[in-house]
């Protein structure tokens, strides 16, 4: 059953599951013989990270960071680091795992920040990409789906902390968005 606040489902569970399996196969091939560290960006990447880990056929470790640039349904443009990594990434093959790239400001900030820590390689994997919204030029090497410029929720993505638990990705009804 679709949540009553959802206008339409953009990506259902099955579509998400099979795309992540494909991404897993691609990453497994690309990282063969290496032991990457997956850095999940809290909180939106949690379901994606969990599914990606189970589809990744190479040994890997995980760590998390928390950044914030959003308030309600729009980016403030100011990125804040709320929680940092526990482990060093020096000489590691780093894969940053994001839920969605919108303006690109978050990933661009993160990329600069992580590069100063001396990783061996650094690549970005995002479940969703809204390429029409870029304010800075950044293109993740691995992307699940390119989507139009609409505010989406579900599968980790929230609106004021709600809807993260939905197993699909959908567009919110106008009536559910506070003016
Ligand atoms: P950026 O810095 O690229 O503008 O935004 C990245 C962050 O903004 C994402 O990690 C996510 O938290 C939030 N965001 C961007 N677009 C959407 C969207 O359509 N829905 C939700 N729920 N969050 C979004």
C-alpha cells in the first residue's frame, strides 16, 4: 500500500533492488583484489548502504559521516560536518555512498575534505542523481538512477525526518509539504 502522502511512486522496490544488484556487480569487478572502505553519509544513505554492502562481493569495511545542508525541502547551501569518520582513510580505496546528489555542494565539500586525508583512490556512488540542479560541477562515477528535478522521499530520504522507512522512492503530495 502506498503512503497517503505520496503522489506517485517514482521507483518501486523491485526496480531499486535490481539496480543495486547491478551496481554491486560493477563495483565487485572494479574493486577486485582490493579492500575498499564504504563511507555512508547519514542519514539518507542507510538503506542503500545496507543493500549495497550485501551486493558487494569483495571484502570491505564501512564507516559513516553526517553532513547537513538541508532544511525542510530546500538546500541552505551551507554544509556542516556533524559527525566525522572513526578510522583513518590514508592509503585506502574510498567509496563515498550517498542517497542523492542535487546541487552537488555536499559532495563537493566532502570530496575536498576527504582528499586532504590521503586516500589511495576516492570515488562517489549515489543512488539518485538530479543533474539539472547542479551548482557545482561534480559527477559521481557510480549512479543508480538519474531523476528529474522533483523533491523525493522514501528509501532513506526524508522530509523533516519523516518517510525514510518507505521501501520505494516517491514524490510527495503538495498537501504534505508545509508552506
Ligand atoms: P546537495 O548538496 O547535492 O544539494 O544535496 C545533497 C543532500 O540534499 C542529499 O544528501 C539529501 O539529504 C538532500 N536532498 C537533495 N535532494 C533531495 C530530495 O529530492 N529529497 C530529499 N529527501 N532530500 C534531498
